[in-house]
């Protein structure tokens, strides 16, 4: 969660650990499974994630 002024946002990010590059990011005003699923789907469409490791904080997907 990121706080900007008095508002809270959730940062969804995918990082390539070998290059430290950002593969995909989005900032959302809310957190739910629909948004997480959409972010994951967008990531899978743009990048080969067959051997990726995903770390999810604070939920039991």
C-alpha cells in the first residue's frame, strides 16, 4: 500500500530479478482478487512467465 497525500493505493508490480527491470506495474485505488487476476493476466500476455516465481503479500490465493 502506498499513501499519496490522504489517499491509499495498492501497487502491483512484476520485476525481472536478473536485470532489476520492471516488467509490469499498475497503481490501483483498491485491492481485490479481480484486480489481481487482471494484472496477472496482462503480465502473462506480455511476458513468458512459465518459470516465474510469484510472491503475493497478504492474501491466500
